[in-house]
């Protein structure tokens, strides 16, 4: 009699976050919340500052962040209906460098000291975040597949030779041995609105390695989220300006950078993270296993979504995920793209939750999963949660 158990089928959340309160700067978190506490925008956004349901969501969000990483992971497992997760790291150091800028010289000096203190903490927190995820992955082998965060400005992440060559081994050594590294990470995460171009030369060198070794990358690609507070940033590579991709190698000035400026995120997203910039990356590395997260969702219009869909038809390696799409109407729109896609494109749609940032927009992870189940059939969910992410991650 054969008593062996059937192997459990993987169900994968390809886009989530398990960082605790030590990782996210409270100031940036407050900025993220305040930017959504306004009447305009979709109904899934927090309706208004005084709205009771919105306040309850914020409280629930903070309570989740106050848990330790193991318990946050347990909460996601209990409510998320996936047995395997891909937690993405986040690097806030350069994002925070411009925070607190003021026009008054006295205030500016005081803010500068505060920012320096905050920045020093962010350096230590990044290392803490790395250690927490590696510890979690070791405790749950094959179930926690973390992605290391990339920022081309980080000293020590790249070795620059006198002849202009770029050695990416300090980054790639963090990968698991199956991907040519010595560490415990299964891929990389990029967040360009924090202040760098997707075509930065250091990143282009990393893409070359990742395409050759089949290393997956996930890049934030929507009209919302976080963005640098800096009024100016030194950028290398290309930017998207006035409908065109243009080379840029030097200081990039921004019109919008203050905490209360509602266009701060949008401006940096357009200049530094437009899908056309990623198209240039994919033209150079068409088989790069890249996930442009959130399917390019914007508060208004479908321009980015349409562009990403067209790029998925064109480039073999390009994927997208449906993370943090909390409105059922918007989720149904995304399903229409999934259903009309030819088979080779349909295989490149991934399920993701964006937990626990998604808790800001709905009443809990169970509601998120219910919306997903009510929108996609069981067969479609199997594709999005098992077959497609397994291939993206190189598990099948």
C-alpha cells in the first residue's frame, strides 16, 4: 500500500511585502496615506480624512506593521490562500534624502539634521530587512522566495573599473547558488521613482547577467506609490520627457517635490518609470525575465496598461502582475486583457497581492482574495497563481 502523500501544488503570491515597523519610515508612510486621503480618484482609495472605514484601515495597517516578520508572514498565509510567497525588499534611503526640505534657512538647517539622522537609520534598516527575510526563508525553505532591492546609487553594490567596466558580483552574490550566487535571494526588485532611471549603466550590466542566468526581476510600474522627495537628482541613462525617450547624464530638476504636492509622485513616475523606458531595456534584453508590476495601473486612463500589454506581445521575457488592484471593476478590466491575450502572453500574467500595503485600500486580505475569486475562474486562478509564477521564478 502506497502511503506517500501527493506533493502539494504551489500557489504563489508573486508580489508581497513582509517588512515590519522597523523598515518603513513613519514620515514616508504618513505621506503615502495622506496622498490617498482625498475625495478624487477611485472608490477603492481612502475616501476622506474623516471617513471611519478609512481610519479603520489605517489602524489595521499599522497594527500589521507592528507585528514581527514571522507573524506578518503567518497572517498572509492565513488570509492570502497562497502557500508560497515572494517578499520584495524596499530601499528608502535615497527616497528620504530630500524629505523635510523647507524654504526658510533656519528650518532648512534643522530639517537637514533630521534627514541625516533618518538616512543613517535607513542604511541600518536595509541590512536588518535583508537579515529578517533571509532568516524567514531559511525557516520556510521553498515557501519564502525573497527578492533583493536594487538601487544603482548604493555604494558597494557595484565595482567600477578604470576602463569603464562594471562588475555586478556584489549584487549577484546575494542570489541563491542555482542562479550563480552565494546567498539566499531568488531575484531583484526595482523602484525607479525613488530616483534613478531603468537604463542606468549599472542596471544595464545587471540586466545582462540576469538575462544570461534566468534571474527574475520585479519593477514597480504604476502611476502611484512612493517617490523621492528630492528637488533634484543626478540621473544616468534616459528619461521620458514630452513624449520622448531622451538621454540624460547629470542633474535632473523637478517641479514637484514637497510633501503636500499631489503631483510629486506622478512627475517622477513619468520621468523615471514610464513603460517606454522599460521598452528600451527590453529592446536590449528581450529575454530578460522582467515583471512590470501592477500592470501599469493609473488613476486615470489605460495608457501604461496598453503599452505593457503590447510589450508583452513583443518581448518573450516581459511579465506583469495584478497586485494591489483592489477595485472589482478595475480587476475585471484586467481580466479582459488576460482573456483576450494569445497563449504566449496569457502565460505571463502573475497573481500578486502587494500585502500589506493593499490593506490601506480595503478591509483586509480576505476581501482582496474574495474579489480575486469572484473575478477569475478556478482554471484562471491556477494559471495566475501556479503555472505562470512557477515559470517566472524558474521553478518549473
